[in-house]
């Protein structure tokens, strides 16, 4: 008697696409097996014909508070946080975002714990952890964050959050001048420290990056301004930070500044984020960010005292803005590969053999036409 053992493979072929890799652009095909990229090759083949449209890695947003009425900043229990995380996911997929970190703002400890509990219960391919933006930040540069809940760095509170998140607390934005040793403590827990909402001077910033901080939160925004006699955290970031967040809505940073930064420092360090709030995709009106009331007018989110309060940017628009400055390949690095690397996600963010098949198909105007997560078409 003979027995035949075999496995049923889930094989998908996307053919005749303009494939954007970090190395070169290929007119050809992608073969996907069991959710992973098995082969990238030129020539003709049979499969799902993309008609020459561009294929880029799924966008990764590691700093986003909300979208389309859903947010991750103002709930009292984990069930509401879970509901909002999945609401965000559904909306973000339409914009080509295949991985994101729901991002909190500074809020009471009990709310922060509930947010982390929610992440700990979520097992979803697109929701790979949580970003805590605060509460260990500078009162002077709090921006739209509620200063009532800013507190001194407390590693025990972080350990609680890390435990409740089941190890999915990926990154925390901190002000290093409050406690430089806190940077090392976060790094030793396996959390990526990001420097932001800070009044740190140049030397403090340099020391923070040398101690393990690997990212700067939304450069130029929420930090001490650059001065030629007091360069502060901005120059420390440009000199020493491995990764630097950029909000490419051309409101938070002028596009010519972005062009200059990339020309001088290269594209590999810059991470595109949206910093989007719940007003995104909903239009002008009154909204909230955590406990703070926000007014959106002409797409610009502001507090009552005139401070920028996140954005209404979407990642597909961020990609288009960047592509118009630095081209498709560089925009793809900033919107996919660099964000993944900055928080230790080595299995995605690039069209490469062995990587997860999270892909976005764009038309000639760079609008999202199709989205694949783990090789499955979801949009």
C-alpha cells in the first residue's frame, strides 16, 4: 500500500505589474505562497493581471491616533479600545495601510493600562503593537496633549503596560531631560524609545541617542526650536538619531525642508507618519484628542490656543506627496521599509523574497486600487 503525503499550498500570482523594490523597478510578476513572497521575476505569465500598475509594499504607520471617527486616545475600558482599533484598521486598509500602531496620548494611568490590555488581546496581522506618545514628556512642549496627566518617568508603570500588552508595547515617545537613564531602561525591556515633546538641549539629546533612543518623534514639531547658538534636539536628531519621523502633509513641515533633509541626510533614516486624529476623512468640525477639544478647519487640526493637534493626513496622500518630491522608490522606503525597521518588524515593508506579501497596487495617479495582506486581497 502506498501513501502520498502532500500539503495544499495557497499560491497567488500577480502578473504584469510595475514592481517597486528598494533596488530597482521591475516590470514583471510576483508569486506568493502561503502569504509570503516566493518569487519576483520578469517576463510574461498567467495570473491576476495588474495591467502595468505600480505595486509597492503595504504602508506602515507607526504613529496614528485615529481616523474616520475612531481613535485610540480617550476610552475608559479595553473593549472600547479594541473596537476603535478595529475600526481604525478597516479605514486604514482603504488607504493602503497594512500595518499600524494605534497611538495613545498623555492620559491617566488607568486609561493607559486599558489601552495596553486591549493590544494584548488583539491578534491581528495589521495591528502589531502600540505606541505610547507620552505621558513622560515636557510640559513646555506638550502641544495638544493634556498637561494635567504628564508625569515623571516611572519604569514600574511601563512594566505594567508592557505586561498587559503581552509584549506588544513597541515604542514610547519620551522627553529625555526628565530622566536620561529611562532611555536605557526602556531599551532593556525591548521597547524602542523615541525622543519627542521635549525641551532637551543638544548634549542631552546626543546622550539619549547614544543610550539607545533610535527615533525622533515628528521632527521640528513638539520640541525645542533650532537656534544657531543653541541647536537643541533638532541638530542632535539629525546627527545621531537612527530614524526620524516626518509628517509630510506640508503643514507640519514645508516640502522644501523635506527635500533638503533627504538630499543632505539620505532617505534611509526618514520614517513617514500621519499623526492622524479621528477627524481624518470626516472633514472640518469639532473633535477631540484625548481630553483636549480640537477644531479642524481647512483640514488643519488646532487646539483652542492655536497649536497644531495631529493631522488629517492619510498615508496614501503622504506617499503621493513624497513621491512627487523624491520618487516612488524613496517614498516607498519612507512609508514602508523604514517604519518597519524602526520598530523591529523584519518580515515586511519591502517587496523581497521571503517577506510577508503585504502589497498595495496604485494607479497612474498613485491612488490605491488594491490591497493585499499576507497575500490575500482585502481591498
